[in-house]
C-alpha cells in the first residue's frame, strides 16, 4: 500500500523495505538494491543514492561522537591512546551500521519525490493542488 506521508516512506526505507508497499526487501546484498521489489514489482533501477548515504552516516556519527569525545576528555580525563581505542571502533561501527538504513531512506526519498525516473505515485496533496 502506498504510504500516506514522506516520513512513512522514509521509515520503510530505513527498515530496508520497499518504500511503496513496505513489504518487499529493498536490498539483495548489504548496499546493493534489488532491481525490482519482489512484492509490488516497483522498479528500483532509477535510484541514484550515490555517496549521499555515506555523507549522512558521517554527519550523524560526527554529531553523536562530538559530545562523547568532549565528555571522555573532560570528565574521565582519558589519554589519547585510550580515547582512540574507544572512539575509532565505535565510529566505524556507527558509520557502517548506518549506511544501509541511510541508503534505504535516500532511495525512499527519491521515490517519494519522483526523482531520477521514479514515477511520483503519491496521492495529490490537498493543500498543494487546486487553482492557482
Ligand atoms: Zn514493494
């Protein structure tokens, strides 16, 4: 069933599900999207997520890590080696763990807004349509 809002479509993408039906899996491998949704046959080939999911993962990880770095250095007075041994693995896990959900959200956004050859399928917005 077609989602009613952009947030609903994005949440389906974050969960790795097709943004249109919410049931078919979006990925056939970790970051490799399927060509078609196995449930509703939505053509996923027009997606152009490119590097944007990586930018999202870096941005979110950086903003979550900054307060942690400040807290570890000020409150716990950790040395550089101890901080690096905690922060680098944590940052790697966070960024790698965020890539697929971010890519799903980007694909869902592209589908929702009808970008790159996706057909805009959502129902017309009552507020946006009407005589100009
Ligand atoms: Zn689908």
